[in-house]
C-alpha cells in the first residue's frame, strides 16, 4: 500500500510546485498586464511548466492514456482561477505532450 501513498504525495507536490508559474501568469492576466497574444504564450508556457513538473503523467499521455491529461488540465485550470478555456488547455496539453 506504500505505492499509492507515494503517488498521492507526488501528485500533491506537483500540484503545488508545478503550478506556481501558471498562477503567476493567471494573476498577470487577471490584473490586465497582458494581451490576448501574450495570454496564449503564457498558457503554452504554463502547460510546458506543468508537464515538466509531472514527467510520470507526461509519459502516460505519450503512452496513449489520454485521461492522464486531466490531472495536468485540472492543475492549470486551478492555477488560472478557472479563467482559461478548458478545451484549449486540453488541446495544448495533448499537443505539447506529443512533441
């Protein structure tokens, strides 16, 4: 039973540390400090940052387990305060994972 606990601990760690950048981006967008073009770039950067923080999830997505992307999408949406388009986030996660 130690494996699920370890996985939960990793997930909690990634959801906190992996989303700091995304949260900073979201705050800048909400504060009106960015344009729509930079918002797309910021969203891409957030996706890349969260995927880099969760290599195990990235490998699952690459292995065809698309539902694993939900953890990444949820973390980004939470960090963005729900302001991002979830469909676009999903599209970017799958696109960036395929690279």
